[in-house]
C-alpha cells in the first residue's frame, strides 16, 4: 500500500505537504539545509507527530529508520549484540538469528571479524554500513534512510547503490531517502521530491524534476553535473543532448552533435 | 619554516611503515583517504591527541608530550559531527561564548555575526536552541565559528558533507579568503568534486601516498586516480574523455566555458 501524506504540517518546519510516496520504488527527498528533509522522514516513521493533517499507512508495514549519525543508534557493547537486539522481536531460535546476522552483514559487505567489536570503535564508513545492516536484518517493507552515503567513498557509494537497487527489485521494498548528495540521488532514485522551507516545490520522475534547472537553482538545490552540462548546452547554444545518466552516453551525444 | 606539516618515517608496527608526508605552509590541500588507517593517525597527530615515536613536526613545533598545548594553539580541527560546539541555550549565546573565549572583542563579534547573517540568511535560527537545528545548520555554524578565529592551520574532516550546493560555494569562498590571509587549510574529503576547490590534491590508499600533485596538473595523472577507483570531478572526467577523441585540447574547470568552446 502506498504511503499518503495529507495536508501535513509540523510546527513551522513542514507546511501543508500533500504527497503520495510510490510503492516499490526508490524515492529521494532533496532540498537545502534546514528545509525539513529529516523532519519529513521522522513524520513518516512516526517519531514525530504532525501538528495537523494525517498520514495514511498500512498498519502491518514494518518501517525501518536509519539515522544520519549512526552512532546515535548504538547502545550495546558489541556489533553482534546490536544486531541481536533488533532481531529479538521475532522469537527466532539461535541458529536462525545467527544466519540472519551473517546474511545482513554479507549484504552490506562487512567483514565478519567486526562482529565482536565495539560499534563505537568502528570506522565511520563501517558505522554507516552497520546501521544499514541493522535496518535490513528485520526485513522491513519500507526502508527510511537519512543521508545513507554522506562521508562514504566512491566505491562504497557504488555498493550501496547496487545493494538498494537489488533490494528494491528482488523484494519489492519501498525505499525513502533524504540526501544532500545530488549525484547519488540522481543515480539511485526513481522518484524525486524537492522541498524548500517545508513546502514541496517539485515532485515526479527524476528527469522531470532535474530538467527544471532554473527553479531548482532558485531554491538553492544543486543539479547533477551531467544534467547541468546538458541544460547549459541547451540554454546557451540551443543544442539538445537528451538527458543521460552515464558520462559515456553523453560523450556519444556530443560526438553526434559535433558531426552534424 | 616551509612545511607546516612534516612527518618522517612513521611506523605503527602493524600496517603503516615508512609513511612520510610534507604539506607546505599556506597551501590548500585536499586529502582523499578512502578507508585509510593512516588518516586516523594524521587526525590524531594534527589535533595533538596522540604522541608518536617518530618525527612529526606541526607548525614548526615537534610533537612530543611537552609541546601538546603549544601545537593546539596553532591548529583548529572541524569534524563531521559538530555537536560538541553547542553547549548554551541558544545559538547566539554559543557563538558569543566561543568567539569571546578565543579572544575576540565585542565589536568584532557583532560585525562577524552581522556578516554571517547577511551572507547566509540565518537570522531566524540564531535565537533557537541548538537542539532544534538540523545537522546541516549545525555544520554551517561550526564552520562559521572555526573560520572566525585566527589560526595557522585549519583542518576540515568531512566538515561540509551536509551542506547544500549554494552554502558550500559560499563556505569555500570564505576558506579561500582565509587561505589568502596565510591560513593553511587541509580538507579531508570523500567527495571528488571538492578536489577542484583546493590547490593541491593528495591521494592516500593502503596507508601510502599514491600521488601528491597540484590540481591544475591533475589531468596528466587521470589514470592514477581511476586506477585507484577514485571518481574524478565531472568536468575533469569529461575533459579527459573529450580530449581522447581530439575534440578539445586542454582541461577545463568550468562547464559554461567548455560548452562555449565546444560549439562556437
């Protein structure tokens, strides 16, 4: 079932937001700092209750929430205990818990030797991955991720993109991400919601949103470099390149246009 | 003193051996350190948290147990999570507290705050409690505080990750101004677009320096970066690929310029 936000307001941060989040798709929420991205996620998860309006959501859906700073959600002495705590609600036997732990660890490509470490002594990238594993191990139908790749290097980012896309495709999960990293949003999203000052400026298919060069710039939202290039070519030189994800496709387009 | 950071033959007996690094006084260096343990050591030494056995000289002072306080006077470190900058009831109190304790006069503080409000449009958050701020806003305030104080060496450890595009540009403008006024800046980052903002780029991998080069010469070493699975800034990657097809013959740093030269 879809998640529907009807006329949601929260203090002065979110102002009368109406939006439907598509099922089994990756939705990215983008916007400048202090625009209400995190608050919107917290409202969907139910950490904060809206001051007015309503959120429609299926009761049986399990929703996981991954925080921006992973260390805020660690409580136990070892990584294994952290994962066990999340799996407690299911009444699994020990063998199954073990299997689940190792599975979720494999999914995020962490080494098993880290299981016995103190989560707070892990490196930042590993902390991020662990918090993702904590979400994945309970097998939620909706994953909410707040800045999942901030501070990650390129390779890890690629892995997260691959992982989230696989989860979406294989298990039909709904994934909602708030991010500042516009290149990441461009690579991963199906649906994009752009917000500023607690109001939705644009929403829709990612190409539809990122094409609105001027409107996004006005609202302090950056544009993926590759689309910026195409937009500038169109605006300055009236050359239509088409909107591409890959730099190699862009090169082909440029070559084609040069020949003509 | 020509080098602000000098490390010679650093060993930890485990996975770091004979690591040497020099960073010039007055430089603006970007350090790409994908999962490198040596980065943690660097941060520890720069903030004088640990004392090494080998030769480490920071701001012209040897790092040993006697000189820890001396080094800390010269260096300011800004991490990703800025929570420890906030202790007071409102943001404004925090700003006043921090700047006052770093020796700024009331007049200077007021003018700094006025400039800050004018540049970043933050008037409405100044009277809020710090707990109500979003992470990006906290990072912005922390950067403002760190850049308002006079220091010889400013180290940013992924300190701009939560900032949006426009704010980031303005922050880098401030950093460039500081750099012109003889503050050395070291920027640890994972975002390859940040490379273009600096003057020099250092790539660390497997606890070794793979390459240390000025950004303007980066195009000559594209292969070294891609071989180490570092993504190049978009415009450099595009320049590189277009020059491979002989469409352009120099590297660009500005998209509009490239578009103008492509279709004259």
